[in-house]
C-alpha cells in the first residue's frame, strides 16, 4: 500500500482491511479449524500443557501460537501448513518427554533442575544469582505463603518450571522481616528482638551484641536490621 492510499477517515480499510466482506465468513471457518487443531495438539501433548509449563512445553506452545496467528487473518495463507507445524511440534515434544523419562541427565540439560534458594532461614545467594531470582521476587512468593519472617523458612525450592515449594518451621524463629518498610504500620507491629540482628543481604541471624560495622560471616554484607520473630 502506498502512503497516498492511507486516509484516516477510511473506516472500511481500518476495520476490514483490504479483503472483501465475504472473507469474514472464511475467518469463522479458519478460527474453528485452528481451534480444533490447537485443542487436539494440546490433548496429544498431555495434561501438563494445562498446568505450569516446563521450558520444553512453553517452547511447544509458543511455536503453535506463532504458526496459528498469521493464517487466522491472512487470506493468502493456507491452513495445511498449520497441521504440518503442529505435527512437528507434537513429535518433538513427545520425543523430548520420552527421552527425559529414560535419562535424568538429558532431562536436567533440556528442562533444567530444581535449586535450593533458602536453607534454614538463609538465602543461598549463589543459587539465586545463577537462577536469576531476585530478593523481591522471593519475598513476594513467601508473603503469598503468609510468611513475614525469613527465619520461618526451613527450605525453599525453585522448581525447573519456575514454581516455588516452601517448607516452614513449626516453631517460631527469628529472622529478616519480609514486610516492606513503606508499609510502616504493619512493619512496626512486628516483634523485634533486642539482641538479634539479621543480615539484609542473605538473612543470616546473629544473636547477642555486635558491632554493626562487622561484615556478615555468610555473605560479607555490612547491612543489618533487627531480627523479628513474627
């Protein structure tokens, strides 16, 4: 289309494009066909496609979406390529899934592995850096589990599909507050321990009087906050 053919008041072109009205009926057929292909493809790839996705499953779903998008609205594109692409995606996904069942090394290489990001109330910063997990993302996940104190977490696992598994201590333990300081009312409601301090970087707790200028024995940070026990 040439620049001189574009007019802001050309409502027919804006809403319909450069196809005849009869193409709208064809769009209905195309959408129905594509919907059936997508549902059959997801059914053949298993129930996991309806849950949180692994890298392999996400790649398969994105590939299907890319194949489906253009033919849905482009009258110059046929529908048969969608079926071929879907067949290839399903085949590759099934091969990877079958191979993963028989080889844990292959599964770890392709799909990733589980990582420990919190151990005994202390963040494992090396693992968090390797998995590109930020503190705020971790804190948000723990707050969603009704945890307001890092010391209450015995283990936090980051699964290969990006989901979190959290195990809590049954007894109360001191730790770093997970409440954002800007929420002053709730932040001040937490019970602070007089002679217990938590490292702001990793959450390690030191009990007894201490020099605030001393570095954390776990991560080397010199930023401390009073530990809380709520």
